[in-house]
C-alpha cells in the first residue's frame, strides 16, 4: 500500500488534490482513499491531507504517520513537512520556483504556481496549484497520463476542464527528479 501526505496552506486545494489522487487510483483499477485532516484550519494556515492507494482493499482509516510520499504545496513548508514524518528514503514532491534537494530524500520539483498562472487558473487568493500538482504527482506515481486526463474530465467537463487538462498535462511532462 502506498501512503502519501499533502502539506499545504488553507485555500491551496490540499483536500481537492487528495480526492483527485484517490479517484485516479480508482480509475486506474486500484483502491484509493482520501483522508482530509480537519482541525482548526483556516485559509492561509498550514493544513494537511493524506491519500492511500493499493491494488487490494484498504482497511486502515487513520492518518498517515510515516508516508512513502510527501507533497509540499509551498516550499515554505518543506522543512516542517519532512520533520512531521516520512519513511526512510521516502520521496518528496515540491512546488517551488527553483529545485532543491531535501535531506537526502529522493526529490521531485515542479513550479506549479507558474503553470497555474500560465493556464489562467486563478482565484481571489492566488493560483490553483492543486491541478498542476495533480499532474506532477500522477507522473511520479506512474499513473498513466490518460488516467489523469480521464479523472479531470470526469470532475470538470467543459471549458474549465480543458484549462485544467492543459495545466495538469504540462506539469505531468515537466516534473523533474532532482538527483542528490
């Protein structure tokens, strides 16, 4: 079973990203589970969500304490996200304008902010980075691009879905592994 934690700030779409990834697992013939963590979160405060994926039934329903993957939606959260826990040699996927290695963990980099801005994915609070991050994470997890696209089309049909497809597809092809 694969476990993933998503660390972000309230309003960045951490929970939506978790749901998209769980749905992509289902579309890919696996089991998927999205686990939002709700406490006293508010827009701009640090938040987290978790995802489990497995080819067999998932019986755990608790939060992921030592995930295999950590998605960092803002580079400002990188140190705290890793210190919160990750398996030894667990993989970190970071949204940041510049690539950086994280404490000897395999690291992937994507500038989701730039991709979202270029695609015109905005809200009053800033760019919708969860869509490019969805594409990037799908690539890192070897989820086929066709499954990623099908998941987005099912969630957002029409014009907004096409913008989402473009941003996610670009991130899918641009996410880069950083060698340490």
